C-alpha cells in the first residue's frame, strides 16, 4: 500500500510540474477563462485539481494547427487571386532586369581583358627587378 501511495505521489508531482510548465509557456492568447497569471495561481495552489482544470477549461486549442490546411503561397488560389496585375507586372519587370544584368555579366566574363600589371610608385617596372628585399619570405 505504501508503494502505491509513493507511486501516486510521484505521478501527481510530475503532473503538477508539467501543468505549471505548460501553463507558463502557452501564449496569453491561448488561455481561456481568466488571464495567464490567474491560471498560474490556480495550477500552483491547487496541484492536481488545478492541472485538471487547466487542461479541461483553460488551455485553448491552437488555431489552424492542421498542417494539411497550410500551403505554399504559389499553391494557394486565394493568394494568387489577391495578387494584382500591377504586382505581377512589377515582378516580371524586375525579373527581366535581373536577366539582362546576368546576360551582361556573362558577356563580360566571355571577353577577358588582359590583367593589368600592378604599378608600384616606389619601384617602377624595370628598376631593381632582381632586388628581393621587398618580397615576402625573402631572407635578406
């Protein structure tokens, strides 16, 4: 009999802690009946009864929690219907400009220009070419 009471006490304690945490992490808009602070007080002061009341009365359901109702915007006929013709024209114009820029970048990549030689004002080309003191890693 003592083991059974110990197990019931442990289960009641776990349930009580779970309801406190569940009540605390819920958004205030999901609390039914009274506000979040009142529900926290009820759950803490009435351990098992408060938890039962919380799950039966206080905990609201998530609105639109079904994943089947969620769709991508381009699969949603209502969203597509709300898009105006001007918004579509703006998107088409932006895509056209981006494609032109991409084509221009591609054409620039096809016509490589000869690399410019870096000019050092202190060391003009042809002067001191065999001097290795300014090179990295050179031992002088």
